[in-house]
C-alpha cells in the first residue's frame, strides 16, 4: 500500500511483482491521476511535474 505523494490518498496498485529481480511496483492515484513507480531500493519515480517552492 502506498499514499499519493501529491494528495495523500491511497494509491491503486497496478502491477509489479516481488518475484521480479529487482522488485518494482507500479501505482496510480485515482484522485490526481498520476503514476508512481516504486523501485527496489525504495526510491519513488512519479510522472507528476515538480512543484515550485513557495
């Protein structure tokens, strides 16, 4: 389970497998409609553009 980095909603697990080497998981937020990839080392890649600092 993973929360959306943009809005905090629980994201939908699309696919991926812990049996793959390395394990990669793909998620989508139904609220923000962004896709997130969680890599084996714990890093997260998102298709959401970076928000400018305010």
